[in-house]
C-alpha cells in the first residue's frame, strides 16, 4: 500500500510509522500540512502535498493537526474530507479530528 503520514517530520512517531510501514512492504510518505493544497477544476478536485498526488495514496494517516487560524484549520479539515470523498481512506477522520481539537465538542459528547 501507499501510505501518507501527516505529522511533524522531525518527530519520533512519523519516523517510527514510516520505518514499521516500510518494513512491512508499504511505501511510506511523510507529509506536511504546510504543503497540503487542493486544485478545484470543473468535475474534478486534485489534492497534493508538495509534488505528491494524494489521490494516488491508499491511506492517509493524520497524526497531528498543527495550530493555525480558524480559516486554515477548517480548510485543512475540508480538504481531508474531500480526499475521503475521492476514495482515499483517512485515519483519523476529519470529524474525529474536529472533536479532538474542539474541547467543548468533546466535553458535550461526554456529558
């Protein structure tokens, strides 16, 4: 499988996920949210991270969501949801990330 990992490139967890995935025969690709972009065209949306076509991946693991403005965080979530719609499996889903980032929503669900 081709697996992308969103996280901090210098983190131990990205290194470990990529090492273990590669040892099991997967093609592992570290990804940075700063390079995450969508290109909307008539009838098609393309997603890229640097020069990597994210639609070519089988799975994208989202290990962290870096801080940013509300607009930037919402855009990242929306692009992850769009990637799911295109058939790329996203683990941790945008909805799960939203709940984890929004402490009020988490508390409300636990009530």
